[in-house]
């Protein structure tokens, strides 16, 4: 009667026939290859058969992979409960006890299946949240990396602009300083001026021979003083140029210092934002896990309540005599000794 029972709990004839073919393998696995099959399977073997079918279909007992009690399992629970009540009413308490024991086994198995589905869903939820957090953190780092690259690029542009401006300003400073020194009249010594005065006085007196001697002395003295002035001007030029370069270098160093200080501020802010984001994500995970713990407790209780309610027979439920007898016959077949 196994095929009729399978059809009663929702299997179509083709599915029931396929399970009947798998039943031999289940019996052999359960009882061993040395023991011959007698055409009947026990309750435990029946559960194994359903689990084998569920593994192929990707679901739990009765084919459901969700968290809701499978209607097929509910129907089978109802069959067993009706049989238990019938045995109890007829005073067959040992048979009623067996039915109740197997009823509890099936309930427990369905309860574990639904709990496993709840846990799997919650794990998937946590993984989804973690994946979202990882993507968020990756986007955060990508955005900051891009921002820092743009900042460094902008800083290099400022440095280059200042360096080019300094080069132009230095050339202009050198040109202006050289022109200023060239236009400045030389400052001759009193001795040289006195020699020139005597030179011109002798020339006016037409004492050309003596004037020529004085001029030669004055020219030599002028050459020496001119060289001294050129050396002095070169030293002044170098000193002023060095001072100007130092000012430019100080300006460049100030810019580099501001750039570096600002960059360190950005890095510090990035670390703060990173820690804040990670902490917020940890808080989200903690809240989710806390909610899931509460949900687990509630759902587990609901599962037990629903499975308990599934075995409560409705005294007002209408059932034809033939249908009731068919149900009892199916349960008797399920409870038969040594098996179905």
C-alpha cells in the first residue's frame, strides 16, 4: 500500500512509481545486502525514502525547501494522528503508542528541516549584508584613492607653477640688477681724481710730456679701481641673488609644508571615516544578529506550535465514512509490523 500512501500525501502516480523503484535500494541500505526484502518497509525507511526524494528535488521532507510546513508532511501527520486516535478509542494502546512515537519522530524531523531553513536564510542574510558592507568599503577606498590622486596631481601642478614663476622672476631680477649696476656711476678715489685734475691742468698748460706721464699713472690707477669695483659689484650681485633665491626657496618650502600638512589631514580624516564606517557596519551586523536571535526563538516556537496544531483533529470537520476508512487503512498500512 506504499504507493497509495504516497499518492494520498500529494505525490502524483509517476512520482509515486519512481519512489517505489527507489524503495528497494533504501531497504537494502537499511537492512543490509544479506537480508531479503519482504515487500514492506519500516517507518524509518519510509523517512529515508522521502529524504532521498528531497535531495534529488532540492527540498526538505515532502519536497519543501522553505520555512513553512510542507502540506504533504502535514497530511501525513494528520493520517498518523487519526490512526493514533482510532487506536486509542479502540483500546489498542500499544499500537497508539507506536503511532505517537512515529508521529513525534516525523514532527521532530520536520521541525529540524524548518529550523535548518531558517538558519540558512539568516546566514544568507548575514552574507548579503557582509557583501554589501565589503562593496561599500571598497567604494569608500576607491573614492578616497581617487581623491588623493587628484590632490597629489593638483599639488604637483601648484609646485610646477611656482617653480616656473620663480625661474621667470629670477631672470627678471638678474636683468634688473645688472642694468641697475651698469647705470650706476663709478665712485673713483680722491687720489685718482687728483691725478686726473693734474693731468688736465698740465694739458691746458701745454705741458704735454708731463701730462702724458700723469695720464699713464692715472689710467693704471683707474684700471685697478675699476677691477675692484667690478669685483665688489659681482659680490653684491651674488649676495642679492642668493637672498632672492633664498626667498623663493622659502616660499616653495612653505608651499610644500602646506601641501604635506593638508595631505596628512586628509589621511587622518580617511582613517577616521574608515574606522567610523567599519564600526557602523559592525553595529549593523550586531543588530542583525540580535534580531535574528530573537527571530530564531520566535520562529522555532511557531514551528513547534504549527506542528502541534497540525495533529489537532477538528471534531466538526466533515469526512465521509469511506474517506475516513481509507485514511485509517493507509495509517494501518504505515503502522504495520514489521513496516508499511
